[in-house]
């Protein structure tokens, strides 16, 4: 068998693998590389016999090994994959819980903000109504005070006028009494002179 035929026998996979299969192998290799970073890294590195860790091409790795020749512990891989899946699931659940908590907190904050705005609006309306009532009361008080002052002035003027009238009445009464006294005196004098 020629070297060319040996090389062709050792590398049949790149010629047969389709794009989807290569993508699946890339995905599997990425998961295996993640597992290699865990506590089973040394064991899996030894079993998979990956000497060139810097290579990122699955096809390149497959060129050097036949799939049937790669040592593989299915239980360790499945256990590691399950652990990775559980870790990712736990991480997703934690992230979902955090997101839910943030949503709930945002909802509570929005509701509190809405209630605070409603409370402020209510108090502002109450304050506006009280201010309007205060202005109305002030206007009514000003009108009442003005009316009271006018009444006081009118009463004072009436008192003055009444005092003048009373004084005039007293003066007229005194004059009338004096006139009656004089007439009575003159009558008496006249009667006395007639008797003589």
C-alpha cells in the first residue's frame, strides 16, 4: 500500500462529513473544551489525547485521528455534560429570578410613584380649593368691614343730626315757655290795672 493510499485511509472523514455534521462536531468540541476546564480536565485531556489545544478547527483535529480510535468515556462525558447543563439551567433560573425580581421591583416602584403622584395631585387640588376659599373669605371680610365702617359713619352722622334737632327743640321749647310766661305776666298786669 502506497503512502498516498495510507494517508487517504487515515483521513476519510473530511471528505465525507457534511457541513451540518461539522457544525455538530464543532458544538460538541466546544462543550468538551468547556468540560476540560472543570475538575475532570486532566482526565478528559488524557482520554481524548488532545495535544494541540490551540487548534480551533474540528476538521483539523479529525485529520489526525480516526473517530473509532479516539478513547471516550461516555459516563464521564454525560456526567460532565449534565453538570454543565445543570449549571447553565441553574444560572438561567437565577437570571430569570433576578429578572423577575427586577420586574416586580420596577412594578412596585411604578405603583408607588403613581400613588405618590395621585396623592400630590389630590393635596394640590385640596390646597387650591382652600386657597380659593381663603380668598373668598378675605373678600367677604373686607366687604363686611367696609359695610360696618359705613354703618358706623352713618350712625355717627345720625347721632349728630339728632343732637342738633334735640338742641333746636329744647331751644324752641324754652322760647315758647318764655313767651307763655311773658303773656301770662302781661295778662296779670292788665287785669290788675282794670280793677283799679
